[in-house]
C-alpha cells in the first residue's frame, strides 16, 4: 500500500508540475520592431517552461550565441523555417540569433529564473545590429531589476 501511495504521489507531482509549466510563443519575423526580429525579443520564464519558436515568416532560424548559455544547458537549435518548442530547465540567460540576420539585429534573450550567467553573457563580443539590439535588451533587463 505504501509503494502505491508513493507512486501515486509522484504521478500527481509530475502532473501538477507539467500543468503549471508555461509556453511562450516567439515569432520569427521579416518586419518587426527591429526589421528582421524575434518578437518578443526578451522572454522571462521559469525553469521547466518552454519557448515555442514560430516561423511566421520563412527563412529564419534560432541558435544559441556562444558564451550566452548557462554552463551545462542545452544550446538552442531551431532549424530554418521550422516550428520548434524548446524547454528550459537550467536557470540563466540564453542569448540567441538568427544566423543570416544577426548582423541586422535579429537576436533575442530568454531569462530563466535567476540570471546566474549574466556577467558572462554581457562580456560576449557582438557586432553591428546584434550589439546594438543586445544593449537595448540588457537595458530592459536592468530596468526589470529596479
């Protein structure tokens, strides 16, 4: 009887956790706020939540920016023109880009719980539109802390 109760409790907890996990849509666009863009460009979620990348306009991908992923976390890798849901289980900042359009500012930031790798992520060298857009994203992140 005790084994059954423990198993039932574990099943209940797993169901309760999955029921509370959220999924946020991020659109891949040709003409958003920054021209080619991810919208929203910054997403705040909790461990266990997911981001659903939606290729609203074709010809875009989403991939992690080296140095902008928490240690031990799976990198983001959304193929070109494909829809994909990515679950985030490690707290931290996840910076990502559209490979052909990053220089135009098509970058995004996912904040999962405590941004424990923020100092590392801010040191990553970026160029052109990616650098300018990340400056804005980090300003938004800073304003949320106040």
